[in-house]
C-alpha cells in the first residue's frame, strides 16, 4: 500500500528570529520577499544554504550574507527556482520569430539586434533566443545578454552543458542541429554559445538602464516568471526600469505567472496568441491598457502577505511522472536500473524533492540497495524539511551500506541539525577514517567542533579542508558537496577560519 503523505500544519511564522532577519536582509539587498505562504519553504532553503556553507547557526548565515559574496549567492540560489528548459513557452518564441523579428528587420537601419534575457538562470532561455534568431535567419549583427542574480547559475550558463531534463520537448532536429551529445550531456554549439554574454545583475537595483551595465536600447526583453518573487512595490520599480530599457519600438515579454504591469507603468499592451507583450508608450496606435484595468483593479488592495498566488510553481506541477518525463523524446536506456537512478538524480537536481522521494522509495521497495538511491532519499527528505524522516532513512541506509562515506557524512550533518554537535564530530571523523581526502567531511568536522567550543581542532579541520581544496581545480565539483565546486568551498573554508580568529593563507 502506498504511504499517504503526511499533512503538515501551515506555518506562517519563522521558527527562529534570525530567519526573519535573513529574509529582511535579502529583501533590502535584492527585493526578494517571503510571504506567510512561502515561509516554510524559504526556511528550508535557508537551512540548505547553511548546510552548503558548513554553518549550523542561522546567526552565522545572517552575518555572512550582509555583504555580497559566495554565501549570499548560495542562499539566493536556494530560495529562487532555477527551473527552466530550452524553447520554454514556445508560443512566445514563435511570435518572436514570425512577428517581432520581421518588424524589427524593417527598422534595423544597420544597427545590431539587441536582446536581453533577464533572470536567465542557467542560460536555457538566453540560448533559446539565440537559436530563434538563427532560425529566423536574421541578416545582421546580434547581441544577446543574459543576466541573473545568482552567480552560480551564470557559471553553469557559460558552460552550456545540459542534461536531458533541459531538453524535454525539444525536437531531434533542433538537438542534432545545435547540440553535440557527449554521454548523457548535450553541449551547445560554439557559435550559439559565443553569441550570448552573461553578467550578474540585480533587477531590484538602480544599475540599469545605463551604458555602464550595458542594459539599454534593447529591442527585445524576456523577463519571464521573475516578478513573482517580488512585492508589488518592487514589481512597479522593476517594470518601469524594464520599459525604460527598451529601444523605441522594442518588445517586453513576461511569463504567464507574472502580474500584468500596465497599471504600474505607462506602456502599450499587445494581446498576442501567446499571451501579453509590452511596448514603450506610443509604439502602437491606441492604448489598450483599459482592457486590463478592470481585471487588475484591486491591485492596490493586495498585499504580498495575501498573495498566495505568488507562490512559484514547482517542478511537480509541470511534470506528472518524473520517471518517464526525464526521457521525453529520447530513446530509453536498455538498463532499467540505470534509468531509475537517472530519474531519481534528475528529480533531485531540479529540486523536485517529492518526486525524488517517491522514486527512491519505489526503487528501494523493489529491492534496490544502491547507496546512491539512499543518498537521494536522505538528501531529499532533509531538503524538504523532514529531518526526522531523513534521520530514519539515513540510519536504515547505513545498516545496508556501512562503508558509504557520503551516508556517514550525511549522518553527521543530520546530527548537527539536531544540535548534537559532539556526535556530529564523531560521524565526521568516521567519514574521514573511511576516506581521509573527503574534503566536505573536514568542513563538517570543523563546524561541529566549533559548536562544541573546541576552537583549536576546529581550526585544524578547516585548515585541512583549505589545503585539500587548494589542490583542486577551481571548477572541480567536490564529492559529497551536492554539486558545489572547489572554489566555492575554498572561500567558505577561509571564511570559517576568519570567524575562528585564524588567518587564511590567502584572502578570500
């Protein structure tokens, strides 16, 4: 019998005051808001960021994010959904190809076409725009810019290496024409990659439009499913800046989940077959904003505290069955075990923890005893905030996989979350006994020891981590680090050494 999911009570308050302060600090620096209906998921994201930063006290996280840097970027990545894929909302791309580009072509006058993907995440949208321009046979120069608040996602965008999840729904013709298959990855063609530039940009800041930021006089702007993260006051400011960033005759496309902006800023609204588009005032004859005034007339009475509809869609709402959707339009692998492993990992990577838990438990019920399946289950339960279930799963996993370094490490992390720092230090030492080069366990050991007051040995653990990380290429994913690269963890190790009064060998 399938176990029914437990219904947890809605929580509208933060469990610790530091989480409220973290939310306020992020709002002041990035404009992000966390209404009552998002606080539980936001707090889970904050705890995941604490784990990635190897801190167990939210006060340390608060102190670390007050200035821009690696740890704040980790937190932003955890709190915003980077869910995207190629040729998403293809109707808008078709409208771009068949209506917008022909219109712009007639008025180009030898000027380069300028396109901006605002909130580009890992780059799929920006590259999709480049592909659309290529498919439309644009005759002149093209400049495409992708910006995002998360530096980690921009780094991934520049690599332009994607999994089957990012290719769902993409035709074989497009894949064969624009991508090279390398094992399970799809590598974008170099000429498409070189046509897109990526930069960090905070949409809630005043750094655009300007010549310095390179954001201005844009012919086309795509800013889809980004405004849902802001309160209405911030939406109004961003909307004004987006419209001001358009060249005369330019086009702005938002996502279906974003609020209409005609009530916030003077603009023309165009009703297309793929939703609404916005243009600078006076671009098209007539002002159709009145069509939307009645539908959005209550906007000033809405506060973000009441805006439950602003909750971003999860991957679960898009994909009914991760087992089959992961392989959409791609040949199924011959090995069913490999398929379920890939499905579990893909659901986890896309932060669809409910799907990952379901798939992992189904595999375990069928007799799968691979430690990778258990690791996905434990991490997914923990990331969803169900630490008790994660602890039970980890204990069961260790009974079957006693020599698993990562499960031993996860056991220590869960003990840290429970405030059992001495036991967490023992678990970290056990992981290091199994693998002395397991860098992430040195960081975990340092954190646990610092909580017990053993500052000298905590410094030694962080110093060991620093030494190991210095020996790795900066972009190397660190085993057990959930995809985090060596350069990022090195900055964290040096940050922790500073907090303990030690001087890192090099500045962070």
